[in-house]
C-alpha cells in the first residue's frame, strides 16, 4: 500500500512542526495556570524586605490592610521587638498613595512569634484588583544598654478581596482579647455589652431595637449573633466566634445598615424570643449556642421528657410546671447534652398567680424527678436560692437568668451572671436539666429559654473594646 503525495506531505508537516506546536500548547497551559490571562483573580501574594520581620500574608479590602507579621532573628540578641507605626510610601490600587498609621498600642513580638496588624487607613475598595504597596515598619528594641527606634522597608503585592457586606453603611471594629494562658474553645459564645457611651450606639435602630445590626469578620463572613436584652442605654449580644489563641486578640466588626433595614432572621442575626412582636419570630439561638430551646408553640420540644406525679405542665411560648398540692410532683427533663466543661443557663420569667406562702421551684441540671440541690424559693416580694445553704438574691422576681457553671472539676451557681454558690466537686457534671415543682401553690415562673454555652478558660470572658465608627 503506497502513501499518496497528500498524506506524505501531511506526515512530513507533522514531523517538522509537531514538536513546536506541542511546546506552544504546554507554554500556554503554564501561562494560564499562572494567571497571566486573568491577572486580577489569580496573582499570588508576594513580599520582600522588612528585615528583621517577615510579612507572611497580606490581605487588602475596604476595611483596610491586614498584615501577618513574624519576627525573625532579633538584632543584638534583644529579647523582643515592638512595632509602633506603619508608613506607606507609595502604592497602587489602594485608597491613598501615602499614609502614616500609629498602632493603638505597640505590638510586642519575640523571635518566631506572629501578630496581625490591621491598618484601616490603607484600603482596597475594589475586590479582585492587583495592588502593590511600598511601606516602612517603625519598631523598637532594647539590648546591651541600647534603646533603638528604627524603620525597616519593604514591598508587598497581591490581589484584593471582598470586605464588609454590601448592605452595611458603617461599622465599628470590635477587639476581643483573650488574656488567659490557654486558647478559647471553638465554637465560643462571646458576650458583647454595648452602652450608650460606646462608639456606634447612635447607629443602632431603636425600633425594633437592633434590627439593622450584624457582626462580621474581616472577609465579610457574617458571625451568628443573638440579642439577649436591651434597655434605653444598654444592650447585651452573644456572638459565636472562632477560637482565640492564648494571650492574643481578634478583631471583628459590628456593622450597621440603614435604620429602616431589618437584618433579623432565624439563621445568623436574631434576638431572644420574648423581644419579638411575635414570640420567637427572629430567634436564632439554636445557631448560636451549643444547645438551645425556647419552648415556642404549645408542645414540648423534641427530646424533653415528663415525670408526672400528680401535677401538670403546659407549653404556650414558654414552659409552666404546676404543683396542685404539697404531695404532688411534676418535673420536665431535657435531652442529654454535652457541657464538660460548660455553662447551663435559663431565663425564668414571672408567672405566679395567687401564691399562698412560698412557691418552691426545683431547677437544676440533675436527673428528674428529684431536681436535687438547686432550687429557689419565690414569694411575691422576694427570691432566694438554696444550694445547701440559703442565699438572698434580690427583693423582686422580675425576669432572671439562672446558671450552672461547670469548669471540669467544680460547679458554681449563678444568678444574673453573678456567682452565688460553689458546690463541692462530688458529681457535678451536668448532662441533663430538670425543671420541677414540688410544693404547694399554683404555677411557678415560666421557663422561656434554655441554653448551653462554652466555658471560657479560667472562667474569664474575653474583654471587648470598641473602635471608632467608620
């Protein structure tokens, strides 16, 4: 069989130019993978200079420039370096060409340690854009009788990322600092108290209160938040944060949409059930706490058990347990939950009708039907707690938050976040919660919500500091 002149020419063409075509294809694939054809979305971060520091990462968005700075070998064998200022000497694709930013407090680093520095004066307002920044870090160290203030110069480049959610028109940086020697667990429920004296208070919509507020991370990710309560000059939020390393802090943001905007939902922005016009309408507690129920509707939540001894109970947007006589007992037990260590808390709202004498309400994380060591004694004008002894709480029975705190060894009882009693170690591990009524009277106070949250290291809640509104 003979090759035709045409097939022979094609074969010779492929033999001559095939390798060249193959090389061109390979080069094109490599260039594409490097982002040459789409530089705005695939250029990687680069850094040079800044000795004795290493810039291990740099993120830039409309919230500012976020630098991860690591200390290398320290000059003159000094024990530490302190970073004081960041100077930008030239830049492209950012909001300003030059800037000088003084850190609120110097950052101290030993060799090998890393810290994040957020420079709010330098921002990339357009996402997925290539930026370059030439900068100086001003730092200080002391060694061998020397006190040195000096600068180090370098350049960073990268691609900007998304920042605050588009609905947010202003925001306040919120610094959360863990001062303990061990890391904050994850997930962790962080208490955030804001008052009329704090930055951002006037940006919160007053009706419905807080409807335009959401918390978010630097990259724009929404942080689940739950508004527990508020007054005319104070609000208490819980936010579900990431882990915070020992002796360090993270920055999150409290964002404000226009006051007419309602950000409340049942997913990541919400409030306690009794705060909404319709009970539980915007309650997202199940997405914030490790275990949560609000007794919405007219039936017990799934998993709760009844131990009846002649009394009764009812659910109507809250749980009410009734004892008809001194010999009757009615107890409701929660599902098993893991809180080792952990904090168990519940809101007990007033619901007492025609009480004759004291009404004892047995409440505590102990197996039903006997609620065990923790109960409190209510009358129309007083409230006392009994945990082996008697501790007077206050002279009214308005909404109260009772708590059981277990640190892994001992248990502590609390009333409105204040410790009222410490029990012996014994068997303090709480795995169920018992709500029971064992005394003459009518209905005991309504249980409106019940939750389990993480225990902070050494029982110390990380501190919260508010920045300025931007």
